[in-house]
């Protein structure tokens, strides 16, 4: 095999190696045909920088919001006639109702307003896990039952890796229907823990009426 053919083969393999697109639709790096194989490492570095800068400037559109109530009441069932002491916190939550919205979540947001969050609504109860790939702000997450009971609360830190496979996951302790993300430490600040409730704005009615798909 002569030198010209050998170089073309190496260029083809190098281009195939660098021409990778993520499932999220990241820009593909293409190696120019006239480039020597000696510049492969340079293109790999450029690809990483382009990937980071492209996604860093991509801010998801804000979703529709719904006022929700977090209520601490010593594990007493909501809508009961028995007296109980409650602590309440109203949260303005963006609604992630579609698969695309749930997959994007709070990725690439540089901040989250005070007393706000994002509610992930699923079509059915299931055992799921969250991660912090391309998420820039630390978050609390509450996994919530179909009735609105908070089943599990976890704290999640941003993942610094460009590769999603290297980001840790945060699986729920139990199957859930809803998940609420807020700024890190807010549940503790509001006195909310496992066994408390996420309800409608009136702080009495269970969550219902969300059409997820």
C-alpha cells in the first residue's frame, strides 16, 4: 500500500473516531479531508471545547408554572378532620410534562429563583433515577408519591464531566410519580422532610390534573 493510500485510510479512521454525536444532539466534529493525521489530537481538543461552548450557551425555554404547596404536618394525612400543626411553603414550579422536557430538566440553567423549582410529572408510577449531567446548579430533589407524599429527599451536586457516563446517578428509594427539584438546602430550610406532603396551592388538595406523556 503506497503512502497516499495509507494516509487516506488514516484520515478516514480519524474522521470516524471524531465524528461522534451524542444522544442529546451535540454538534459533530468533522475532520477536513486535507488535514494530516498528525492534527488528530488538536481536533479532539477543539471538539471538546466546541461541545462545551455550544451547550453552555443553550438555555432551555422556561416552561409553564404552577404554584404548589409543601406542607410539613408530622406525617398526618392531608384532608383530615383531625387538628394538626403545619408548616407551609408555596413554591412556583415549572412543569416538565413531556419526555423531552423531563430529559432536559434544569440543564444549563445558571440559577434558579428563590422559592421556585421544577416539577417532573410522569405518566405512571415507577422506579427511576436522576443525574446532574450538564446541570450547573446544586439541587435538592424530592421524590413524591401519586398522593403527594414525599418518599425520599436527596441532595445533588453538578457533574463536571462532559461525558454523561461519568456522572453519578441519584436513584429514588421508592417508586414515585412526581419529582420536585429546588435549590440545594431549601427543603431543610423550609422544615420539609420525608413523610411530608406536596399539594396544590391551597395546601389541602392532592396533586392531580397534570397530563404527562
